[in-house]
């Protein structure tokens, strides 16, 4: 993982050093293992590149910005997970990708490389022939922001200064034509859109000219940029025979494990759950094995002493509420990590009373209770693993302080009440400072994990939100399919860039198994009634397929837990103004900027 920033200045006589303390600190928090800068000049355009590194892959750190002798420059913040493209164990994906891009001669060559990548990314690629490429993966799993002012274009993982920043859209790959920009004395940017959205429908594009009045955008449709999701969303609805079968199953349905047991007795359902288990397990495997298996402390020790270090601490953590999504990921992660490696299960809770930090009950939030129960279930199903249940307890005073010092700046340009609640909860979780309880008592603990698995993406694909049930009650199966289509198509324009800025600030990389391209393609291909059946009650019908997998794995209690959003499960929402709506502009953030 990296922090990247590029500043492109159209006027050669106005060279500004943007490496101020604010930007340097933010980038170094994202990548504490190395920091470097470089510059390039094309005619009258000067470009400055800054990059920091969190070294997770390869036997030695691959310094960035990554350059060749011609003057081409790559800044890569991502992970390549597809087997036909991924680097060997001792080689970083930055070098693999860089060497491929450095061989590119034409526009088609560059796009042919980018469209083959499977995994999260944001990148900037400068070609000495006068083209500067940039973009994000179709889900927006890595942050990349931009703004333009006075003939200066900024691209950065994080916002800095007083400028108005926006997320770089995920609807395609962008190319800044430096030669045309010189001729026209204004930036000329081409957009190469994906052939379709995640659902398979045509892309809905953002009117970029309204965002940047001084930049000319041109959409290029002559070159095909195939989107990475290989299967369109299945829009089939149950026919008469299927409907009859479903109604028979719906007859005496209750939100109990026994209901899931009955459903699993159907041969076709068993086969689909088995296939889902295989594809999701493989997605988890890629995300827990593609790292050095060194915690933060042991990585520092290895590089300071240059001797072999055997790390028996947790290099992998999971954002863990004990709910359905996180407990399934934890159970599958157990399959792919050596048994001597603990896994940190990080659970965050908030309490309004600032004087009750050490109380045993004040932090007993809904997520804390399900988290503790979840650890017991994991201990029964995966008894050989050491599970560190990290209780991160946050008082209102701590929340106010960190929001002011850190989180408010990382959120930019996100600024709603919901952004504030989720952003603060994620920051404290990724920070990982709390307590662990055992038979010997309670002791302070700070997670040393450098990789954090996150369960986001399941609700959008498997009808996990209450609005899915509302749509189903009004418009039936067709309405539910349409709602899921909208949900998965807008993942890239929603919150994952925000979440990356928040989590990465702690020197931790977020990884999302449910948004693995093969997982999404598999789920897209299934008829809707195998993924969810909202005729069933809450705790069964939504995310039905995932509940059946949890039951199959032996996680019977979690299999019937209802959905609970992090802002409510952690009770951060209760600390603030209860009358606020999540979509409101957050006054707490606005007031910090005045």
C-alpha cells in the first residue's frame, strides 16, 4: 500500500514545492516504510511526484516513485491478486506492473495492461512521451482525489491545503495529454470508460466539465476497456414452478438455525453454497497470504537488524462485530494462515460518559455483545487458532479529540453525518488500541496487524439493507433485482475511498473479500432467489446465501443475526445529536473548518 501525490504545473515559470508538512505527514502515515519524491519535465509542464510505501509484498521494498531510464514514472497504490498476473512471492507487484507498463508504446498497450488487473488500486503513470495516466479500480477501493487551480492539477491519496477536492471517478481510466495541454494552455484529459457498469448495464457518467471549468474532457470510445466483472447481473425472476417450491419452504419459516438446516437439505442449494464457499474462501486466501506475515514491530526489527525474524504476532486483523459478514471471513481466514499466527478480531465501542473508561458494562454495546459471542463460536469451530478479541473502548472526549486532530481532515471531501460516524468508528478500529481479556485478567493491547480484512460489499450484493426489503414489498422480485443493480453499480462512487483514507492513516491496508472480482462475478450469475428471499423474516431472508454458508461452517448463532450498521452497533450514533439524519451535512465537521 502507498500514499501517492502528483502535482502537474502547466506554467514552467511557476514551480511550487507542495511537499509541505501536512502532506508529508499524511502520506507517511499511509506508508511508514519509505518516502521519496521525484520530478519530470515535458516541454513547459513540470510534474512533481511524491510517494510513501507500506511494504507488504516482495522480499525487499520496491521504492516509489518507480522509474526507468527513459524517465517513465509509476506510482502504484494497489494489490494484484489475479493468478495469471500476480508477482512471485519474492517480487513486488509494483515492479511487475511497472515493467509491463514501461514496455507500452501505444494507448492500447497501456489500457490492455490496466484492464487485466484484478484487485484494488489507484495509480499515476507518467510516460515521457507526454501522457500521464491515472485512475482507480471499478469499486474505488483505493482513494485518489483531484483538484485543479490556476493551471495546476493535483492528484493525491489524501486532501491537503484549502482546495476543494473531489474523488476521481471510477467509471474509467483517465489520460492527461501533456502535449495537447501545452498547445492549448489548458489541461486536456481523455477518459476511457469501462464497457459497462458492474451489473452489466451502461455506465452512468459524471459530468466532469461541471467539476472543473478550466479542464477540457474528452470521452474516448474507440478503444474497448472491458470491465473486470465477467458476468452480468442475473435478472431472472422465479417462474411458476420455482415460486411453488419457494412458497412451500416459506410456510413455517422462522429466524432460527433450524430453518437454514431445512433449506440446506435441498440438493441444489447445497451445491450453490459449496460453490460460494469455494470462491469466497479463495478470495480470503489471496488477501491473507499475499503479505510478509510480519507484524508492525517485527517488520521494524527486521529492517533495523537485518537478521531473520520469526513473527508469532498477529499480522492480520479483521474488523469484527461478531455479525454475519465478519465472522464468516474470520472462519475462512483460519484455513489459510499458519496456526502459529494469531488473528486480531478488532471490535470498537463508544460510550458517552467520559469518566467511565474502566467500567465493565458501559461499553457493552450491541456489537460488543455479538463480538464476544462470535469469538466463542470461532473458538469452537477453529479451536487451534489464537483469536485476540481486541476491545477498543472510546469515550466521548477521545472521540472529539481525534475527530478534531485527525479524522476530520482524512474524511475530506466526505462531509455528512454518516461519513463522520463511520469514519470515526473505522479510524479507532484500524488504530487497534484497546484491551484483551483472558482467564488471567484484562491487559492493554495495540494490534500490530498490517492487513485488515473488512466485510463491506456483502449487503449490496445480497440484499442486506432494509431498503431492499422495502423495495421488495412494493415491487416484488423485479424491484429487488433493480435495487441490487443500483447498489452494486454505485459502490465505486460511494464510500470506499473514504474508508481507505481513514484506515490507511494507521499504516494498515484494508482488503475486501466480498468485492473480489471473482466473488462479484459468481454472485452476479446467480438467480436472485438463491441470494436472498425477502418473503422470509429478518435474520433469514436477507443475505440468505451467506447465512447458509455460515450455518454450514458451524456458525449457527451468527447465521441468524440481523443486520446492524457499525454506527448503531458501536453506539457512536448515540453520542451525537439523535435528531440528525445520516445524509445531513455534519455540523461537527463544518465547525472545525471555521
